[in-house]
C-alpha cells in the first residue's frame, strides 16, 4: 500500500476556517490549508481494499490460483500547527490487517499478517495565500519521512517469508515531497496535489519510486448560503486519484511484473455537524490500471471516518 495514502489530508483546516471557506478538506486529496487547527487535531478512518483481478499488460486473464488480496487499514494521524498560518507538522501510523487467499494443489490457503505499520512524519509549509471575500487560494509544500517501524520479515507457519505486499512495513527509510493547490469560492472548492515518493533499497530490494497525483472538486450541498460559524454543512466530492509506480528492483535487476499506472474515480460525502467534527466516506473505483507484466489489479477501495479538532 502506498504510504502517502496513510497520511494525506491530515489538516482539518476547513473545519475551523470560518465563513471564508465553509468546506472541509477532501477525503482522498491533499488540502493546501495549514490554518484553523488552533493547536492539535486527530483523524481516524478505516480503509478496506480488495484485489482479485489478475491482469497481464493491463488486460484481465485467468488466474489458476484464484488469488485475492484484502487489506484493512486504520491509520491514526495527529497534526499540530507549529507556526500559525504557516507550518503544520504531524505523525501517522496505520494498524493493518492483510490477507492473501489462494488455491494450491486444490487446497484453499490463506497467508496473513496483522499489526502496526511504518511510522510516517510530515510537514506542510504554506507558500502562498490570497484571500478575498468568500474565496481563497493557497499553495503549500509538503515533505514526508517514513521510518521502518513495521515488521518486514514476517513468516508463514512453515517459516517462509511472507510476500512483500503482505508485510506490515517495507524495512526502508523513504521520503516524499510535493506541492498542493487549493482554491475555494463560495460553495465550490478545488484541490490538487502532486507528491513524489522516493523509496530506498533494503536488503537488496527496492520498491519503485511513485508519483502520486490527485484532483478534487467539492460542492457544498447544504446550506446554500453559509451563515455564521460554526454551523452545520454538507459537501459532496468527486476526485481523481492516480499513481505512477516505477518497477521494483531486486539484486540490481528489474522485476518486470511490477509498477505501472493506476487511476481511481472517487465520489465521496462529508458532513460537519459542528465546527470541530467532520464525518466522511468515499469509494474509489479504478478506471485505469495500466500495470506492467502480470499483477493483481484493484477492485475497489472504501474509506469512512472522522476528523476532530482536539484543542
């Protein structure tokens, strides 16, 4: 799983920014806001993903082992506004439940692992802020650091290493850097980001670097005219979330059945009953899976959770 996904959107700025915005941050796309935290915040959501389609050069083929991967992730994220209106830092760690079901010699088997994944640290620094009545434009830089705190050498019942995709961590120290854009005007909000993930080698293996890109359109469906802060409001989102992955490498050799381009279309809804709390849900459906070689493709990703200003 892409670790950038586990720490995205952790600022809750839209929840406390008052009438200038009256729209929370997107569910799967970053927001350029770094203001509004007034201290610390907390985000908790559950993510479930299923992969069961075997793809060869992007086309579905028969899988004699009938493989199916299911992942449940519960990321715990804690952002903190270090410099008001300028800098937010934070940390996040996911609790993971990963399982691979497959058939070998006519017997259905399951390989699985459960526990905490790698720790991610991040910082968001606002580069640009342009405000006008009922509208604002922001540009923010984001940097991330992932530390190998999750188990990456777990074994099955026979002592064999689990596949790398089932391990709770990668074993490597990885980096990420990118830019985020947000524009909000009245009931409409636009968000976009591009974040590059630099993966390092560990024990002769290297996951391919990744370029994550996202675009989100949000529209406040209730109320039509935002009154005084804090007041309840609801927003619907339509997002495009993509990722380019370079091929993995082992022992200096390229793994042909790895890497590629995946693009999701992601509708979602967010409800803010009062200023400090947001409830949200989104489903991600792949509309493009141009994977290299033979790999399992993603069927869907579903997210639901809460965002809360702690103090």
